[in-house]
C-alpha cells in the first residue's frame, strides 16, 4: 500500500493547510488550559484559516490533479493524472 499514495494529500496545498491548522489547534489548546476564551477563539480562527489557505492553494493549482473517470456501473470516481501514474507489472 505504501506505493499507492497518489492523490492522498501529498501536495503543497495539503501540507500548508494541515500545518496552519495544527498550529491553530495547539494555540487553542494552550489558551483553553489557561482559561483564556479570547486566545482560544483566536486559535480556532487560525485552525479554520488553515482550511481556507489550503483550499485557496488547491484552487491555484497546488493541490492534487485528479481526473474524473467513468467506471462500470455509471458512477464517477477519480484517478491520478497520467503524469502521476506509475507502471506496475
């Protein structure tokens, strides 16, 4: 399974969004322990900012490049773009 990591968040957009959210989560946790509601909500705001920044970076083309594909049964799924596919035999 280690070789099948195509499209599973290994992009600059995903890394940036997660790192910002992680920092916000930690800030909120520290201020929650300190019983400081303003700092807690500031940390929650930074956590949500991580999602916004990650989404904006994905929209700018720094996210996963997935192509929609038709599969048997008529349901749509996504697979990695041809440049990301590795040959396995």
